[in-house]
C-alpha cells in the first residue's frame, strides 16, 4: 500500500497510526460540517488525489470544458465570435445566429429547458454534475489545486508549510502561489468580459485606450478578486455552504438516484490489516482512510449519504486502488442507488424522471425548431401618437402607428410595406423603402387612413404586406380604432 495511505487507531478516532503524519480527518461525532472544526474554525482540505478510472474521465471533461470556455469568444462564426452577449446593443450572437430581447419564445423555451434538465440530471444522476461538470469542481480540482501542488508540493507538504512559522522561504512560496492564482484569474476574468465585449474590441481597448474601458477594467478586477477568493480560499465551502444546487438535490433525489456509496454489508466490520480478531469475520474495509483523505469536501462516505458529498468519485478511485493492492475485488465504494444497495435492480429510468425527460425533449425540441425556422426579420406594428384616432375633414379616419423592423439577417435588407385590405385604405410611412442594416432595428412612423364606413363598433381590420429584398414576406393584421357611429361620434 502506498505510504501516503494511513491507518486510524482502533478506537476509531481521527489519529493516524503511530509514526505517520495525520493526513485526513474524520468529523467529530456532533453533526458538524467536515470543513468546520468544533470551535468553529475552518478546516482546510488537502485531498490526496488518486489518479484512477473516474479521475481520468473527469480530467478529460474538465480540460474540454476549460478549452471551450477560453475558445468560444475567440472562434469566429460569421461576423462575430461563437458567443457574444452584446448587452450594449441588446444583441446576443450565438453560433452564427443573432437573438434579441424580443425573442421571448426562445428565451422561455431556453429557461424551461434549463429547469427541466436540472430536474432530470439531479433526479437521475444525483450530484454527478457537481463532481464532473460544475465549473467550481472543474477549475478547483484541475487547475488551481494542480498549480498549488506544483508550487507547494503534495498535501503533506502543504499542511507542513501552513504550520510553519513565517519565513522568507514560506513567503516566497506563498507569493508564487497567490501570484500565479491571480494571473490565471485575470485571464479567466478577461475572457469572461470578452463574452460581453468580444476580444476584437476588448484587447485593443485595454491596450491602447484603457481610460475609455474603465467599466471593463473594473469588472475584470472584481471578477479576478472573486475567482482568487473562491478557488484560493473559499473552495469546498462553495459546495457545502453556499451553492443552492446541493439543497435542491435533497428534493430531487429518491431511492433510485445515482449516488456514491459505501457497501456497508461488504465493508463492515472494518478491520485494519493484521488486526483481525480470531473467529470474527473481517469486513473488506481495512480502515486505511484513503477514501477520506481523497475527498475534497472531507466526507467519510462510510458514514452514509451526506449532503457534503459532491459526487467526485475521488473516494471510489482511492478505495479501488487500495483494494487492487490488497488483491480484493474493487467497488467497495461505488456509484449505486439506495434501492440497489438494498439488493434490488438498478432503475435509472422511472416514471418521475421519464416525465422530466419528456419535458426536456419538448423544451429543447421547441428551442431547436424555433431557432431553425427563425424568420429573416421581425416586423411589429404598434399604436403611436397621443390620440387613438383622428377623423379628417374628408370624413376618413386616421390612425397613427409605429412600425418596428428587426433585421435578423447578417446583411442589410430593404423593406416595403403596403396595404392588402381594405382596398380603399391608404398607408403613409415616414420613409420608404425602410433600410435596416444587418442585425439592426429601425422604427418608423406611419399613418393608416380608412373611410369611416369601414368601422363597426369602433374597429376596423387592416392587413399589410411586408416584403424585403432579402426574400422576407409576411402579412400582418392590425385593428384600427375609429368612431362608433357613421356621424363620427363615440358612444
Ligand atoms: S465522498 Fe467521495 S464522491 Fe463524495 S465528495 Fe467525497 S470523494 Fe467525492
Ligand atoms: S472504504 Fe476503502 S479506502 Fe476507505 S477506509 Fe475502507 S478500505 Fe480504505
């Protein structure tokens, strides 16, 4: 067994075997968070990572997500980066398409999709999202902790260094670590801001005209501070204290939800190697503590399902390594479900999450359909002016309107609008044709005039035809207001 794996004393206290340094801690019997000592002080975690099966999967996912985060604002698709959330002009460019705040249906489908996906993933896979895909775990475990280990050494060295009195050596190491954290955080924060400004504007702006980019500089500084605080100091407390997803998980879980669990029937009574009691069948757990030492939130998974467990499977890798070294079957700690633990078959899909799955497919299907059948333009007619209508000397009734043209194409369009019916209606527009640049919005004033005889109960329907040189064509119906009787009087 690796020398980094230590044993606890027979009494079950947190102490290691004599002569070994203590590298893991078991929470006291009172139900405290593992990261908080009985006196309320912070207990820092220094997980001893085992590079097993799940660690390799998580590392691949983590690197892919990091590359994606840094690449999306850099990769051009059409005239914009793959993702550009241009709040200033209220245009959101995503993978070649441009969305506006008026895309209400899209926004609703997206929001609903996110909610039901969280429900489906949470009820089916438990906290697998936390352990495998959440940015908190991804950046902490696969970027900031590796930097820390590179500069300070492994968990044992880190603990030793922290206990040392301050010296020039300790100061240099800590400065190197926090300085590197700050550099990485600046890069992450600047990339974050680039999602809203685009690198093409941000980079020259920061380099040549920083005085004009004070808002961006302030945001970069604030986000950098938050990143360093979170990944440098706050760490596991984000998952165990602050994150609402963990609390939501309690509501979403049931007996079939996937979780990381210890096989008590096989593991107990836990017995340290060479400490077997004659005549008593020893469990498979050798009480080495490797699972606890590996846990980034300090959980002792042998105590059962706990809210602090974020599903990283680091304890699974640690225990499997121990079992392999002992020549015993792996899987003493594994992904399972409460029902499976009780001897029944695993049931990942069940009525509850099948409903979530169906809703999820509806939401994302609707979003996909809306995106792929998106019109080249949006044209909206709304009432304008201070009065609902005016009766002209000729006896005709005029309605003032405002017509908004949103060009959703990546090229300029010239729009024309004419009246289809009634045939004796006339339309005057403040400009014609209406020229709208790529992905821009133009609003024009208009007056529609209709003979008074067309009005019934104070209303008359008019139909417009909107066309563009980009191939857009749409008929729009609008309800005009007018007098209730033929003398031009209201009721
Ligand atoms: S108990 Fe295991 S799965 Fe849960 S957070 Fe700790 S190491 Fe990860
Ligand atoms: S469950 Fe596995 S890793 Fe944890 S103490 Fe027992 S043998 Fe060691």
